[in-house]
């Protein structure tokens, strides 16, 4: 993927979209294949380094919104910002700004239990985007919503990602919802069946995007990893101490 690119991965339920996003986002280890970011082989990192990269560089929007029930909407968005080092005042200001962008600014003081599914998903999307991560992985966030509300959510999320140069990977069951994507990748039975090759030579890249180097594959971005590559990368293969971790080959998931 290119920096700032918006890619939709489409396919029926059970085609492997969720597993693919989990592997790319360092949530699941691989038993085959490779994942690279800025020349760093994420598949070869120890768990603690994968967890740090997941925390520092990725945002996630799940199919069903996962919010802290004891916190109101603004706190749900602000807490991750404070955990990343923002002051409480700045975190709350940023949280309110993003809630307003997602059209739920008037619900800032509402707790999740009092919100309908559409509002909860908008709060969850605001939380994923507020930290301005380099990459957002969105696992069919429109699926539980009425079609018009889901389409609106996808438009808002893709517009926000594009305006902030965030690389966005959307897993979608309904391909018609992929209209705002720069590229569509299709999956079936755990395999990519179309769209893997990237942009055609004559295809216009998204604004501000730079080509991805073919070797090794990377998702390029302007913000570097928080540590030099030689301090982050452990080895070409996971260390023996982690051999017992569950393996995933990309053939499962939703």
C-alpha cells in the first residue's frame, strides 16, 4: 500500500478479511508470509515490539463498536490520547473535535449504553482517528448499521483519512460500499483473487501518495518508526521463545 492510500478488501463472510486485518495489524502472528512496514519485517518481531508498533502506528475500527461502558463518549476518545502523552485538556479538545467531525459532538457526555448502534460506531471511529495513526484498519464498520447510515459513516471515515494522510484499509462485505476507495482487493476462501498488484501504471495515485518500493514491500509514511530499524527488528523469523504462539495462515476469519 502507498502512504495515504485507501484500499477496500471485499469478499463474502468467511473469506478471510478479518484474519487478514488482524495479521497486518500485529494482532495475530503468522505461520507463513511476510508483513513489512518501512522496511521493518513485522512478522519477525518479538511480541512486545509487535504490540508497541500496533499501539503507536495503527488505529482500529471493529465491526461492533467496543467502547468502555463506564466512560462517556469524549472520555472514550480522549483516554487513548492521554495514554499516548497528551495532556488531559488537549486530549479532551481533540476528542470533541473528532466527535464533531463524526457528527456526534452533541453526544460527548453520553455513555455508550444510552447511544444507538450508529452513534456508538461513530464514537469508535472518532477514537480510531483522533490519534492520527499512520494506518487505520477498519473491519466492516458499516455492517451493523442501516445501509444509509453505514454509507455515511464510510464517507466520513474515508474523507477524514484522506484529509490527514492516513492510510486506510477497509474490510467490506458489501462491495458497493467501496466507492470511496482508491483500490479494491477481492478475497475468497482465504486468498486474494483480484487487485493484489497495486496501481496500474496509468492509474493516478491518491493525492500526496508516494510509490511503495517493490523490495521489500512497505507501507510508506512520512512519520518514521519510533526507534531505528536495527533496534526494532529482532530477526527474520520469530524467536524460539515465541514458537508456542497460535499460528494463523489467513484462511480463516470473517
